[in-house]
């Protein structure tokens, strides 16, 4: 089924909306240290710790009730409680669920508890809620609430808790984790020994960085933010001048789109993108990149390919200006042969790389010297790694954007932090080192600018783990960049918008066609549907 057509008016309205508190909060990502500092300000201002715990746990209990359903009061709920305030939250949830009529059993394996947590345990027991130190006692529960550890976990989980967690995971029952699945590092998402595999995670107050790291995704389940009205002023006071880490939200992404178009315009005013891509060996990559660019709405598209691919490209993209270039024996572009009166500075932006093969070295050298904003992807990145010219990127007159997957990333930045361990740190270091905006692809694509600001795309689909979907992204990003590059929008915001748009197209396509139905060509056909304000129900 074809994706629905966009409603531009609704979209424009959405773009013009001011950033509300909720929108602001939904963009913010914090580390454990930042969360602790924000919490300290709230307490210092007079909010009692116990009152905040009541408020937070009350919200959690009501959300659990929504999930379990009012008519399921026969459900037996197991509450896993740790020694800190995550355990305290869980114990308040236990009490509230008990009063709602659920049968509640508590697992409390620690002898030493924080004072507030200890008081809540004492009260829960006084109400007659059974409490056990042996996890086996909870094997008959229908659902489990995980309050073992929250953002206070800093060291590896040891026995006997490690075995208890492994046992819980083996049972395969639904688990709702409070704040984050116990065992995950709050910042890196690393598994500290072992970790709860949650069905739901209710992240408290502000998004924790670890929940948006690829290595955490097998554990977090469906993640929701429980907003408990942290004052924005406290958040901003703590985050202050430190470079931000932000979630890409729909509103943020839409605000950089070139919509609505001015009524009086022409094709060159709406951006002229030069794509340099393809080889005899990789013809399809050039088509997919070009289809991504088409989906961006760019005013004018020129595509430089080896001469032998020219007719193929023309037949797929009749609107594009296809430039056939002399080719090497292996069928790579040997030299750029732009039309008369045209040089690289004639274009609004250049995207170079998909399907080039490593034989197109001179082409990458040439585009690096241009004064235009430049995206390097795929073999463009491999050639860059071979050239060893990353330090010279700083000297380019315009922005450079690098879009590696983790393999390309480690070839490009061998001495940067391990991208598998902490993608936020890795992408920041790579951007600082190169002076380029770096987009590190993955399940949660991360984008950094050289000043250390990071955007993370919080929603995507494994349907995109398919050959060619990265080519579509390069074309889409190129087309968007060409259109808005002169509008004083930060480059990383443009890159973030393209990453969001690409992922949302994947989500939309997967919803209609399953996760197995999103080949790269299909993906390119769903780009338009993402912008459809009316038909977006559930897309975000
Ligand atoms: N931010 C907010 O505004 C709000 C926060 N709230 C809640 O507070 C939570 C944070 O609470 P928290 O700071 O008490 O830490 P938490 O995660 O419960 O665990 C740390 C405890 O575990 C211990 N411990 C650590 N590692 C261990 C190990 N490997 N094996 C064994 N023990 C280990 C450590 O003791 P230690 O031995 O290190 O002294 C400490 O006692 C947060 O996630 C949220 O749920 C809400 O109530 C209200 C609003
Ligand atoms: N598990 C996943 N979940 C979400 N997105 C994914 C996943 N795996 C890959 N992607 C996305 O798919 C694209 C793959 O790009 P890339 O590896 O360059 O593929 P290709 O070179 O074949 O086009 C990237 O945008 C990446 O973020
Ligand atoms: K937890």
C-alpha cells in the first residue's frame, strides 16, 4: 500500500509551535552524576525526599495498573527491592498495588537498607505483605517489578543477586523495571555482570543516557518516561554550559525542514545537490542514494557516476542531471567531468561515497578541496581512512559530515574510544578529533559536533539492518542539506533531522509490511509518508 500524502498546513502549524516544557524535557538526556545533582537541588530547595518518592512511586503504580488492567486484580505481582532508593520506590509501589487489590509479594535480599527504604519495608510487612529473601518464592508471580538498582549502581553485581537476576530472566515473565533495568550502567548502558531483561522500563524524570546506547537495547524493553515535574530551571542549572546530549524528537526534526516553501522560488533556490556515487560493480548503491535525495524534495539533483551507469540512472531518475564520468578499468569513476561552466562550487552541497569502490581515491581527494558542505559515506570514508587526511578536515572552508557504521568508524578513528562500549563518548571524540560532524550509525544513531553536543535518535527499527538503507540516508541527508544549508541551521541539527526522518520511514514501512518488508527501495518510498501529519497516528 502506498504511504499517505502529506498535509503541509498541519505540518507548518506543528513547526511553529514554541518549545514547551514537556518538549524540552523530552529532548534532555542525563548521566547519573547530572541526575544526582538535579535531585540534590530539588531536595535543597525544600522538597522532602520521602514526598518525592511517594509522588514518583504513585505515578509508577498507576501506570502499572494501566498495564495490568483494573480487572486483573487477581494478578500476583512480585516486587524486587534493592538497598537504595530504587528499592524504596519499589516498596511504595508494593504498598499502593496492595491497596489497589493486587496480591503482592516482596523479594528483599539485602540486610542493610537506606533508612527510608527500610521504613517502607517495615510498613509493607506490617500490612501483611509477604517478604522473602529467596527468589524462588516469587516463581508463581504473574508479573515482576524491578526495583533492585537504579542510577546508584556503579559496580558489578555479585552473588547471590547475580544468580537471582539470571533466574528471573529465565522465568521469562513480564518485568517492569523502575528507572532502568537493574544491572545496566546508567551512562554507558553496559551490563555490570548481569542485568534484568525488562519488558518495560519506566525511566524516572529525565532520560538516562544508558537507555539510548545500543548495548542496552536487549535489556530495556519498551521505555517510557515518567515525568514527575522536575523544574526545568533545576535541570538547566545543572546542565549549564556542558555540551548537551539530546534526543531527536519529532518537533525538533520538523523545525529544520524546508516547509512550507516560499511561494516564489525556483529549483536552484531549493538546493542543488551533487551526488558522486556508484561503480560498475555497485550500480544499485547509486540508484538508492539518488532515491533518498529525491525523497528529500531537493530542488535540483546532479549525479556523477561512471559513464557506463549513466543510462541506468537516467531511467530510474528522469528528473536528475546524470553526469557520466570517465572510468577506471575496474569501473570506478576515474575523474569528475562536470558540465561546462560548472565546478564543485556550483553546488549547494556534495555527497560522495556510496558504491564508489576504493579505486576512486582521486575523486575523494578532489571533493575534500572543494569549498562546499560535504558528506562522506561508505567508500568515501574508507578512502579517507586510507588517505590518512582526517586532520586536514579541520581546514575545509565548509562543513564536513562523516556517516560511518561501526566498522567504518573503527577504521577511521582507530585511536578513539571503543564505539561498542560507549557510543556517545566515541562519537564525541571522533568529532572533536576530525572537526567534522560525525553520525555514527546503529540502532540508536548518535551524532556529534566538534563542540561536544550530541543528538541521539531514540526510535528506529531493526528492519533497517539491510543492505542499501545507509545509501538512502546519505541521499536524504544530502538533499536536505542542500536545501537548508544557507538558513543558519546548525549542521548537526540538519543531520539529526535526516537520521530521524530515515528511521521514521523505516518504522512506518515496517508497521505496514513487517520488519522483513523494508528493502532499501521500499524505504525510499516511505520517506514522504513520515511528513504526513494526518496519517502519522502512532508514528511518533
Ligand atoms: N533522582 C530523583 O530525583 C529520584 C530518584 N529516585 C530513585 O532513587 C534511585 C537512586 O537511588 P540510590 O541513589 O539510593 O541508588 P540505587 O540505584 O537505589 O542503588 C544504590 C544502592 O545499591 C548499593 N549498591 C550499588 N552497587 C551495588 C552492587 N553491585 N551490589 C550490591 N549493592 C550495591 C549502594 O550501596 P553502597 O554499598 O554502594 O553504599 C546503594 O545503597 C533512582 O534510580 C530512583 O529509582 C526516586 O525515588 C525519587 C526521585
Ligand atoms: N538494528 C538496527 N536498528 C535500527 N536501525 C538500524 C539497525 N541496523 C542498521 N540500522 C540503520 O540502517 C542503516 C544501515 O546503514 P549502512 O550500514 O551504511 O548500510 P548500507 O551501507 O548497506 O547502506 C543505518 O542508518 C543504521 O542506523
Ligand atoms: K531498577
